[in-house]
């Protein structure tokens, strides 16, 4: 499941790679519509959910929770707690979280909004003792305008 996937092309890549049970969640219906239009007939192979991740409650469990550039917009403690509750409700034990947030040296704002910045240890501590940090790295994301934004990527496994 790609959380806050919006119009991102990750879903295209997952379908290209043979994944068959893919869900994209985003609070923005127009963003989801852009992705659907781009995929054409292939859009029918994806579950699309227009929802606020902080209120997400799914009927089943997912294997992988992927978030690039959504969690870092949650700067209030209550919003982060609601997000983590949604993630716990959605992810099966043994499943993985792939998080990409602005790194400590990344931008302080995005689209005019203040963001929170993280390193991998901060993310591990936020997710708590039920999650193991499996792998992490930092990378520059090159924006369409050519600027570099430093991101932290963390792979966490839900142990219980
Ligand atoms: C910076 S974009 C990232 C899009 C995509 N993940 C990517 O990496 O290209 C942030 C996305 O998160 C969505 N978003 C923001 N707050 C959200 C929320 N509370 N619940 C669900 N989606 C949200 C926005 O609509 C937008 O599509």
C-alpha cells in the first residue's frame, strides 16, 4: 500500500514489476484521478482509496506500508499518533514499513508548509519497540526544478 501515493509513479512501477495487490491511498481525489488517467486500463488492477491516512481503517491487513513525503508533514503530536494508529491497524505482524521523510539536513518547508525532519533512529524510536529498523540510508531527491532535497529512507519490520 502506497500511503499518500497521490499521482506518484510508484504504482506504475509496481504493476510493471508484477505486483497484483496494490492499494494507493491519498486524501486528494484529483491526485488519484491523475494517476488513474495515466494508467488507463491498468488502473482497474489497483485499489484506490481517497482517505485521510490519520483516519484510515481497512477491512484487511497489508504486507507493506510505503510512505514517501507524507509523514513529515505531520508536525503535531496528535497527528503523528493518529497516523501511527492507522499504520498499526493496517499492517500485519511481520510486515514492513518503508518510510521516506526529509532528513535532518533536508528542507524545513515544502509547498509552503513546515515539515518535521528525521534520521533513521528518530523514526525507529517513533515507531517503538514492536518495530525493528532493518535498513536505512540517506539520498538526495532531485526535484523537477533541479534542486536537491535530502531524504531519510528507513525500512522497518513489525515484529509483533
Ligand atoms: C509530497 S506528496 C508525495 C506524493 C508521493 N508519495 C511521492 O512521493 O511522489 C504528498 C502527498 O500526500 C498526500 N497527503 C497529505 N496529507 C495526507 C493525509 N493526511 N492523508 C492522505 N494523504 C495525504 C497529498 O495529497 C500528496 O499527494
